[in-house]
């Protein structure tokens, strides 16, 4: 076990408050069946539909439709606010609350996610993440981190949106952790923007909810059952404007501050014009340095 292992003080006992209104048992069963069917359909499509991922526009459109189907089947409503996600290569960095966070990114900007290796063994979600270009980080083998940073940079250079949870661990949503800096080096190396995203889970009346939180020694199936039981659960994604910084420390601090700021008003707007090929976005000025010096 590595001495470096991101943790949070959140535990099921201390953080999972009253989930609020719940639906009936038959409704939970129906939601579970619908979500399982949608997930299974995704697994089968990814495995047996030849060439589906060779056309980026078609691939992303199908992934957006599929992830929104999964979220809806779970009984969760999606709300997207703030600045439009950047076109082309972009590092999307967000706070981390739940296993559901991974699915939420696909509803707006599908792309590779950075996840711990354990996610690959999860039922249904595991095969999907493995086949979905997920970049796995082995938190017990920190010496391999520069290799992971290189994989993130390669995906960014290819024009993909890569989703990262820099806290390195889940929090209940009422508080957050410090953003680790390694992934920000990948954005500098690739010369792409860093766009912060705030993830919140709310009840229908706007009150914060911990029903979707997946913290501490919580297990996946009980967490899924809480989501299936919740009535009026809303998943809110707030996209903030890209942040500036000359090195990964500045970028990490700026992104952490943006994610913790009050949610931006307004709905998602049309994408901004793409950056010209080969141009380095003004908001990210690359600084020479080795990804090995990640700390």
C-alpha cells in the first residue's frame, strides 16, 4: 500500500444524512431493471457493433444519448448550467461525490475519464469503462503516475475531453478536498484549456442531497439502491470558464477555487469557436518541466 493515498474524512455514518423523499419499492425495482438494461445495452453495443467509435461525431452523439438514458433510468434529472464546455482537447476537472459522476460527464462532453483501477472490476460499469478509453491510475503504484500523465496528454492532443477528479477520492458534496496537481501537467504538456466543473446533487426543492454520495467504506450496491430510492434527485453540472496558470500548481489552485464557488446562473449555451489547429490557448501557457516532478 502506498503511503500516498488520497482520502477524505467523509464516511457513511457521518455524512449520509436523511435522503429525503423516497419512491415506492415497485418504482425502485422498475428503475433498477431499466438502468441495468441500459447498461447492458451499452456493454453489448461497445463489444459487438463494429466501427461505432471510428466517427467521432457519431460516437459522441451516441454516448450522450446513452448516458442520458442511463441517468434517466436511475430516476435522476440532469441540470447543466454555466459556460459551454470547450471544443477540442480540454481537461475537465471536477469535485468527486459519486460513482454516478463518471456517467454525468458523458451526458455533455463524452471522452476518456481518469479513474482508479478498482472501477474496472465493478459490475456492468467496469466493462464499459474499460472499453470506453478510461485511463486507469493505480494509486498503490505512484511511480507509474508519469506514465498516466502521458496518457492523459496524448488523449488531449487527440482532441478529446478528458475528465479528472483531482481530489483523488470521493467527498459527500458538503465539503471538498485539495486538488492534486499531476493531471494539470498533462494539460500544460498538451497545450489545452483546463475547465472546472462543479457537481452537485440536489432534491427537487433545491436542498443538497447526499443520496448519491459514495464515500468511505461504502459499497457500490447500497449506494446504487439509495439513488434508485430517491425521489426528485437532481444531478447538477456547472461548467465554469477555463482557468489560467503558468504551472500546474497555479492551475490546480485556480480550478479548486472555481469548483468551490457559487454555481453559475443560466443554461448551457452553444459551444465556442474551436481553437485553430496547432494554436496554444492563451489561458494555458506551457511551462517546461518533467511530468515526473508531479508533486
